[in-house]
């Protein structure tokens, strides 16, 4: 009986490590995508449509990466010379029959200095 208990403890530890590693991966992936989109789009777009274009590109790239982020949880605001980007999502820990019972909330907020249009 003790052996079975320790096997379950070992499986639980491996699962916790795997879930944590995947959550860190998703955070790094979203951070990378946000920086890539802002560097590509921010200086090449007119100020009137800069925030909406950057947001649309972030939505497309995050969806293509396979990370489940609600569109409403991505916000981009243009503050003149800065662009404020906020992305919020949950990384599931315990899922049973396609229903999340426990999830880790993650968030990436960053302000970017936007150079003048080239």
C-alpha cells in the first residue's frame, strides 16, 4: 500500500512540474508575441488606427500559437508616445470532461515607447 501511495505522489509531482512548465512557456510565448507585434506594427501605422491594428495582430498570433486567450482579455491603448498592452488568460491545471476546475491566472502588462512613423 505504501508503494502505491508513493507512486501517486510521484505522478502528482510530475504533473505539477509539467503544468508549471507549460504555464511558464505560455507566459514567455505571449510576451514574445506581444513584443514582436508591437515592434512590427507600432511605428508603421497611423496613430488613429495603431491600437486596433496592434490588438488585432496580437489576437491572431496568440490564437495561432494555440494558447486559449479570450479576445476581450486583450487590450491595447494608445497614450501618444506610449502604447499600453495588457493580456490576461488562464492556464488550466485541472480539467475534467472539457471543464476547467482549477486554473492559474496569468497576466502580461507592458508599456512600449513608440517611435515616430517612418
